[in-house]
C-alpha cells in the first residue's frame, strides 16, 4: 500500500481564507472546488458536442425540414403525428421486448461465465476464454451481417444444419415475424457478451478474497455463497452493467439494419431505425428528431427507475 | 480569376456573364496559364468545326458559349460513389488523364458503403444535410428523380447542347432507353455510363447435370417453372440440396421482373413531354428512339393490379413448393455464395454478376446468362447509372468536363474492367471483354435493350426510398406466408397511396 | 458494517467429502458452460477466418467447413493491392490512441469528482451527464457536423478526436470504480498529510487501474471500429480510417469477393486483439497492484 509522504507546511502557512481555512469546513470547500475543476473537461466537451446538439435536435423536432428546402415551423405536429404512427408504436414495442430479452440474457450469461472463469484455473486458460468472448466485439457490423446471414440461413445455414442433426426442424430465423426478434437478440448478445463479461470479471476481481475465502472456510454452498455474498458485493457492477446494457440496447440499430432491415413487415424494426429512416431515408428531419426526443425521454425514465431501484439494494462498501 | 470558379447558381445568365468575364481575363493574360487555356480552346474549336460540318442544331434554341478558361488549378472535385468500383490503381488511372487535361485539378472519390442504392442515397443526403455535399455523385435510376426532382442536381441540357459535337459519338453508342431513363421532365440529368438489366443467370453445372444444357433465351415462364422444379433437390430428411431458383427481396431484381413480363408494374407509367431536342439532335435516324419523351413519370401506385397479383402468386408458389427459398432482404452476399457453390440453379442478375461470380471463385464456364423468360411479353427491367452534377458544386464547368471524361471509351475501359457492371456503350461489349469472366452468352446483356425496345427502368419516382421500403415490407410478409398475397398487395397499395397522396 | 454480517454467516456442518464433491460439481459445470459458450462465440469468427483463406464458392457449403485445410493467402494479398492498408492503419491508430488517452484523463477526473468528492449539485450534474449517454448518434450527427465545419475541422482527424474526449460512459465507469474503493486508504493518507490532489493521484488513481484498463480497452475497440462519424466527417481518401477503407473491398453492388472482405476484416482485427490481450494483462496486474481489500 502506497501512502504519500507529508508535503511540508506550505499549504498551512499561507494566510487563512475561506478556501484555505485549516478546518473541516475548509477541507470540504477545497474538495468541492476540486470537484468542479475536475468536471471542467468533461462538462465542456459534453455541453458543446452533445447537449448543445440535443437542444438543436429538440428545436428541429418542431419543424418540418427536408434538408433541401428551408425548415418550416409546425409546432407539435410531429409529436401528434407520431402518436398515431403505427410503425413508430411497433418500433417502440419491438425495442422494449428486445431490451428486456437482451439485457436479461446478456447479464445472466455474462455473470455465469464470469463466475466460471474466475474459478481456480490456469491463467493462460482464463486469458484464452476471455479473449474468445471478446473477439466478436472487435469485428465490424458489416462483416457480421454477411457471416450471420449465412449462419442463420434457413436452408443452408450451419445453425439449422446442426439443429437438424438433433432432430429439430429448420427455423426461419430471418423470415418469420415470430422468430426474427429472437435472431436479433442472439446476434446482439453474441456480439456484446464480451463487454458485460469483462465488466463482471473486473468486478469479481476487485472483490475481496478474504470474504470469498471466509465463505469457503465456512463451507457456504455454491448457490448460497452466490446469493448472499457474491451478488451483494457485485451489486455496483451489476447496476453499472444493467444501466449501460439497457442504454445501448435501447439504441440498437446495426444488427437489424444489416440483417433484416426491420422485416418481415415491421417485426424487427427498432426505434433508432425508425429515426434513421424518417430523418435520412424519407428526409423528414423534424419528424425523426421528434421520435429521437421521445426515445430520449424514455431512456431517461428507465434510467431514473434503475437508479431508484438500485438505492434499494446496491451495496457500496 | 476569382469570378471564374464561383459559378454558384447555374443559370444561363450566370454562365454567359462568367464566360464573358473569363474571356476578358484570358485576353488580358493576367493569370495566363497556357496549359489551362488549351483544352478549352480545343473544345471551342470542335464546337466551331461542328457548325461547319453542318450538324443538326434544330431544337437547341439556346446555346451557351463555352467559358474561355476552366479553372482547374487548386480545384478539387469531390465525387461520391457507391462502394468502390475502382481499386486505388484503376481510380488513379481515370483521374490522371483528366488532370493532364486540367492541370492542378484534384479529384477525390468518396466511396460510400451501402447495402443498396436507397441506402447509398441516404448517406449522400446525410452528407448534404451536414453541409458536406460532393460535386458529382454517382446516381442510379433509383435516385435520378430524387436528385432531379428535389433540386439536388442540375440539368445538363445546356452543356449537352453546347458540346453536342463532342458528344455525338457517345450518344450514337448508347441505347435510347438508357438515355431516356436519365431524363426528368424533359431535361437530361445524367450521361449513362453503365446499366444492369434483370436477366436470368443460370448455373450450367447444376442445370447440365439435370439434363438442361440447351436453354434458349427464347423461353417461357412455363419452361422456366418446369426446369426449376426438376433441378430442385432435397435429401431424405427434407434438407434442401439445390434450389431451382432464388431471389432477393429488393426493388431491382426482386419479383418486379415477373410483374414486367406479365404486363404489370408497381406504379403507373407515362412519359413526360419534352426532350425532343435530345432525340432530334442525337437519334434522328434511330428507329428505337421513336416515341420517346422527356423521361418517365411514375405518378400513381398500382400495387394490387391483377397482373401484379398473378406475378406474386407465381413466385409465392415457387416458395411454397420448395423450388425457391423464402427471399431475404439485403445485399445478396449469401446468394452469390450459394450460387457459386452450386446450391442455386437460376437467379436474377445483370452484367455486374459476371465480375461478381468471378470474384466468388466461379469458373467462367460454370455459369451463363439468358434473357428473362417470356410471359405475356419479354419486357425487361433495368437500372442505369451515371454521374449527376450537384447543385452545390463549386466549379460546375470543371465538373462537367469530368462528367464527359468519365463516359469516354477510354475511361469506361478502365473502370469497367473486371465486369462489375454492364457498359452503357454497346461498342464496349465484345468477346474480348468477357473472355476472362464469362458468361459465354454476353450478347444477352445488350440484346435485352435492342430486342425488347419496350424494356424500361424500374419505377423510381422521387419518393423511391419510401416506396421501396413499403414494397419490400409487404413482399416479405407475403413471401413468409404471414399475409395472403392479395391482402399484402392491397395493404401495399394503401400505404403507397398515403405516400403519393401527400404531393 | 454490512460486510461483517456477511462474514458472520452461520457455518453449516458439512463434511469435507460432501464439500469437495460439491465444489467439483460446480467447477466442472462452470467449465462445461464456458467451453460450450466459447465455441459458439468463436465459431462465426473461425468461419470468417477460414473463408478468408479460400473462395466464397468453397465456403457456403454444408456441412460447414470450419477449418481452412489447404489455405490460400491470395485474398490477403488482394487486400493490400486494393486498398492502402498501411495509411488506413496509421490513421486509425492515431485517431484511436488520441481518443483513448483523452478519455482516460477526462473520465478519471470526472469519475473521481462524482465518486469521491462532495459538492453542491453533484447528483444533478451526474444525472445530466448520464442523460447525454442516451442520445443516439444518428439524432445529433447533423448539428455536430455543422459545428465541426464552423470550427474549420471538417475532414481532419481532430474532428473525430476532440468531440470524443468527453465521455459520459467513461465517467460513469470510473465513478463506479472510485466508489468501490474503501475509505481507509484516504483516511490513512490524510493523516500522513497528503494533499487532496495527492490523495487522487497517488492513492485512488492507482487503485482504479482496473477501471482505467477496462475503459481503455472498450474505448479503443469502440473507436477503432467507428464507422458513422468518419463516414460523415472525413472526405479525403488519405484521411480515411480502416473501417472506412475496408468498405472498398465490398465492391460495387456487392460484387467484391466475400473472402477478400473477410481477409480485410481479419487483418483489421489483429491490432485490436493485440490491444485487448495487452490490456487484459494490465487489468489483472492492476487488480493485484491496487491491493484492494474488502
């Protein structure tokens, strides 16, 4: 454990004022000032390159603009239109189902895999496993589209081929409304599992060995240990993975766009796809922005809910 | 010199003024760059000589004069293109001769990766929305009316009229159907450089093994059906081994060709008036140019037309009987792989597939091409490609020079090497071109135009993006048997009507 | 303290044998799961790899050919012929590394502020930052690009680097890491007379090393594969990043060989894979070095 050496009397000898006061209050003030200073780079960057554009987007949602002609102010017309737009409503329900399935599958699998990998196994083996799960995250979506279109092909694809060997009839992965969302979930989880896994292994690695060993010595059974020790200790990490998982899943775009383009019908059309199509394909920038604003509000609510939920059980040491 | 390169608005008046200013400056010799002046002088000379040899100038009521100097020094042309038709080496090969003619000019290609043309336009429009518009954009039929109708591109009429002598040999070499597809409301927006008609590609190995080694281009839908049915193979467990036919759910080359041969179409078709100046100037003696107009108008949807229903029922039947798989949406990479690995006997494709199958590792004797089978007629569909001159282009004169440069035989030889598309100039289709890639029956590509003068472009109004989304959506539902064919077409019609009623 | 309760869980009287059998059972079940999942996860990538070593005609077959017996490296040669891979690689490296370094700085500062310092408005500002994470890129790309153009940064690497420095995700990640570190360290250091800045740089930052490693690896990966922003922001071929350059291989109307595409993908995967492997080791060492105690 490293601890810095005392740095001499310089700080204390200066004239007292509110910020340098050698008291608890002065210390709190110094810390608060430090907090603001530390936030400057991040706040500046986000204000200029994200929050500002968000307000521009919000403003755009009140206009009708096709990129080519000058924008025309139409008030909340875009919003009243989207409430009646069946494609938009379908895309929100698709996305909700998608997020629920994806996040629960991804978190469960990643947690189980992280626990398994953290067992007492050779280091190189642990590295190899982790690398294996991380590889899909490194590949480009365009390439994944080609590979997955082949893997999931109904007639000549390897997945149906191996399912067929165990007697399961061929599944229309890409061309059936009932199945296609599952296909997108599987592709997405396949690609992003490594992310959640690395977060969980990080969290588990950070966890106290003492607690684990104590539990071992006490002979707590696997499941009991998981439930009473590991999960509570891991809860900040789980919250993190859940929040990030939900947010990125809500923004799903690449996988359905390149694999099914939202079809068949609208059964795999997601919210960001609809935003993209409205704004760029149909040149309705205002309408697209309005849908984006709604998505933004939904994500805000969901995240607020997750944090509220977290207060009830996340355990910080 | 500044006045020369800032012709922002492209109007005749502007043009004349700029040309005048350019001429004045040129005589002053202030910025006298001899090399820059030369090519323009040459253009002026050829225009003059054409007048002398008595070329027809009838309909051309207004002829703009060429600017004396086209500024090229320090100028950059940005060209958005679909995917990348040229490797770095071949791209440089078409740019270099151009830069020789226009010293100091820089030409930058912006390759844009896209699934299909609609996706490509989306990205070009995103660039436009972000204020980063290219000077020239490669645009296919699918987007011609988006770019023309929304005022993103400017008509080429004045330029074409001005340089008609130079262009005469080009138009003589290009079928009028292709030119007409590039027109919008009487004006020409692109010089077609390539096209792809929806022909039938056949896997000769699969068909030969099943005893069909002599399919003629003069075949019917019924014969097609028989062949497709007979070559389809399944193993004992029902696992398909070979499909007789496969297609992709998209606008070009989806099931639209079946509509065409059955006398249907997704949209009503009519010809816009105008364009006579072009036909009279360049196609006076060509019988194929009779009754042409000023471009196509696709005004009303007619998705649930009985001929369309019949066509959809036919392709649906193929899938139901296991002759064809349920079509996928998308780019066709797997189709290319399946065809090349002898899992598919026949599919719709155009000249671009000659190069594509070669790249997929298929021997040039293992496949061939036939015309699309006859039903009520043998009317094919095609899509053509050219460059549009963007309204935001800063140096339009230079951009136009590049546009002409791109359709010369020399340039086409370079960038159509490897047969990744069909040349629009018929003189470029010859045995030598197809000796490496195949197919044996390469004549079919241009015969499609010559022998079926009613062959027409795919319907592509300015709303083509929305139209395509609706079209593929209900096609997908019908083909997956999640909606009866009739109901799917009715719903398609209803959605299309909503889009087109907004106008 | 809650952790004390955990330690005081009533011990159950298991016999050693039962305990060992049970341990073995969980161990092998875990290993079985992880092995099956790893195979499933890697299979498509293996297929891509072996396809890059032959033609599509030989690849789209049943039963699937997973292993590249009789490999042919021609597709890899084609990648180098068709695109200036070295230029793209260099551009991607410069851009990605600049972004990652910038993010490590901004995120550790902001994460520390949120995780360890108290100041008025902290929670509100944090919620605001979290909220920015939720806007899809597709919705803000136009205003951002207009801004980039106004700043005369269009078609520069800086246009990709500078806007990416501030990271809501990274801030959140680092906050979580700083929060997990127990108070005792700080208390000890303060007693020894360390200043606030020293507490941050000498105590907390090293302890948060695993978080930094994770951020670096994830951020490297995200920006290495980034496609949409470079597509809109960059126009000059010489400035292109690798993913932008790779699309060239798809060819016109998809006429390029799928195998050459796969070869390009595999080539572009190597640098990220190396970063991951190195980063992973650092991550493990970081955990050991930090000496975090419960």
